[in-house]
C-alpha cells in the first residue's frame, strides 16, 4: 500500500514539474499568446528574431491568421532591400499596416515595393518626411485600395500641389482617419472647390497640421461631411476671404480643437457659426487677440450657435508689459471676473510664469459635490516660476493688483526653489483660498526665526479657510501643510511608495486627533498598486484604534478613507 502511495506521489510530482516547465519555458507558450506578443512588434523585427529558430516558429510566421505590421526606421539601403524582398513582397496579402518613419526609409522602400491591389488587407499607412511629388504617386495607387482606414503623412517640401494631394486623399473609399502635416513656415495656397462633392470622403477624424485660412478650411470641410473630430494646427487670416457664406452641413462634427488662432474674433465667430451646430467639445489653445476673453460675445455665440456644447476651453497668453499695465489690465481683469462666466458654471484659471500670464476658461460637466468644492467660485491661480514672486517689485507692479481683484479660491504652485517670504507673499494675496495644491516646495530649507516672518505665518494659519489640500509625497511638506491648514477637510497625497502607506496613514490620523479636527477624508495615490493595501491599512487602524467609524476603499492605485468629522 505504501509503495502505491509513493508511486502516486512521484507521479503527481512529475505532473507538477511538467506543468511548471510548460509555464516557465518560453518556447512552450501557446500560439495564441505568441500572436498577442507579435501584435506589439514590427513584422520585420519578428522575422529577424524568429524566422530561423525552428520549424514551429517558421509555421507561426507563415500562418495566414498572423497579420503583419511593417515599421521601418532603418536608413540602410541593404536592410530595407532585405526586408522588402524577404518579408514584405512574399506577404503582401497579410500586411495590415506600413509605417515608414523618415525620408530614407521611404525612398528605399518604394525603390523595391509598390503598393497595389495585392495589399488588400492594408488598413494603416504612415509616411513621415516625404516629398510632395512622391506622395502624389503613392496616393494614386492608394485610391484603389478598399481597406485603408487611417492615413498619416508629413510633407517636407514646397507643396504647390497641395490641392491635388487633398483631392487624391479624399478619393480613398474607406478612409476614416487623416493626419496631414506641412511645414508651418510655408504658405498654403487656397484650395479650389473639390470636384468630388457628389461622392464625399468618409473621413471622421481629421488633423490638419498646416496653416489654414477660412477658405481653405471650408473647402476641406465641404468634402468631409461625415467628420466627427477636427483638429486644426493654425488658423490665420488671408487677404482674400470668402465673399459669401458657404453652406456647410456637418451634423456629426462634435469635437473641434484649434491649436493657434491668428485672426480677429469676428472672423473666427463667423466660421464657428457655420460649423458648430452639433459641437459638444470646443478647445482653443492659443490666441493673439484679447477679444477672445469677452464673456458677452462668448455667451451669445454659445447660446445661439452651439446648443449642445458641454466642454469648452480657451487659452490665451498675455505679456505683462507697460502697455498692458497702463492700457489693458483693468479691462482684462473686469472681463476675467465677469459674473457671466460663473453664471454658466465655467471655471477660470490664471497661470503666471516669467513675465507672461495665460488664462484658461473652461466649461466642463460638473459630476459631483467634490468637484464643486475644488474650486468654489470657479477661479484658480497657478504659479510655476518662483522668480516671478521673488522679484518683489515686479510682482507688486504687474501681478499683485490682478490677484487682489480676482477672488481666487484655488491655488496650484510648484516650486523647487522659493523663499519662505515668497511663499507667504503669495498666500497673503489670496485670503479667499479654499483649495491648495502643491507639487513641490523646499520647506526643509525654510526658517521662520525672523519675528516678522514668524508673525506673518501665524497670521495666515489663524485666518486661512483652506479646506482641500493636495500634495506630492514629502513628509516635511506634509507636516508643514498640516500646521498651515488646521481647517482642512480633505487631504490628498500623490506619489506614495506602497511601503510607506501605513506610516503615512498613521501620521495623518494622529494629527487629525490633535491638529486637523475637521478632516474627514484622506486619499493617497500609490506608485505600485497592490490588492492587499486595504487589508493592511484596515488592520493598522483597528489595532491602533485610530478611527472607530470609517469607510475604506481602493480604486486602482487610489486608497480612500472617509469618516465623520470630530467637530
């Protein structure tokens, strides 16, 4: 009997060892796993690594179920010729993407390959740094391929044939995504009206990375009536604009992004009225005209011409020179603090860096009470350069009057270098703060031995109304902020090592018992997610009796604690 048991045990041990071998030996992975791995790799690299290993890998590489992705960055004529001869041409029917990343790889590729109907599975093409004449030749063959869904291209030369290039692109029968880049220093000729309106392009996402006038953009949009998402790199005025309104029907256009706009507001307004009837998201990244801050014009435009708008962002940079200070500052501040923005639940963020300010005006759907608390009156200030504050006279002359006038409720600062005086100068200017976010602050270098500095800090501690505090993990900073914000209700810490979470929770909850009695919410974002974190923290709290009635949860790498306030 014992012999049988021993044999049975040996058999089980052998099975375990075999199973372990199956798991640990790379060559014994299933075909499905190999194909998943190959999906992240370039077909030429896969061929180079696996083609001569053994018969199994050879069968894997030649299987009809395996689709090839080609990506070539090599400048070597020999390498590109080898890949064309041994990988691409024999497998044209299995290639789903071709990405050529520089001028040399493009030239060498098309010396040995031509894209024709035998590439019937080809869905994506990227051509970086191609000349316009060669691009036209390539596009002439692509118009016959029914499977291409995405086309990305950057042109490197004079583009006098841009009209022909666009026409060829719009003839691609299944194209859904287009990104076309042309050097921004060049002038783009106005496109002629497209000849293919009767058979419009099916493009749904389009990124136009070149200068555009209104006639160019409207001509392009006439050919793409199914577009859903539009990004335009640079919108400029031209001497000859359209004399009559162009009737555009774009019922699916929901997302518009304009990176840089160098035109007067009334012309931009006229364009938006033509194309924005269905827009839900509008992002305007940079403008040259201060008229873009006028709340009355935006209110009229949004209410009358963008009825479905849910998310809105406009950003403009203002140089704080003498002309601005003497002639524009009061109007700028008045418009930025208009009740019209707040009435629409839009938020304003003013960013200060060096001698410039940039403002962001945003409208986003409010999802929770917490989001309302983050910026109670919709006004946020961000300062990212300590020199702005340390230059006391400059700060008082250019920025302090604006900061005093605008009742900011939220502040974000990020300084690796700043004096204690500079920091308290900022806080003294912001008596209405409710939310404070700090990425980094050199508090360990500060000393409040000076009686005046110490008195100033104590006054800020006694009078501030900061309820929400966010910081990156730094124990010195944490202790300083707990002292600075005794009325905080919510505390968030990011970039926390998993090994330090328990000690962090212990410190915060012990300070809650003595210094921050109104605190009732604590969150930390850990660098390395682990499933045992909730159990570890719960055991700590219960063992040391840090809280009695609380809720603890984990969502991804975020650990959350909530409890009733002690007050």
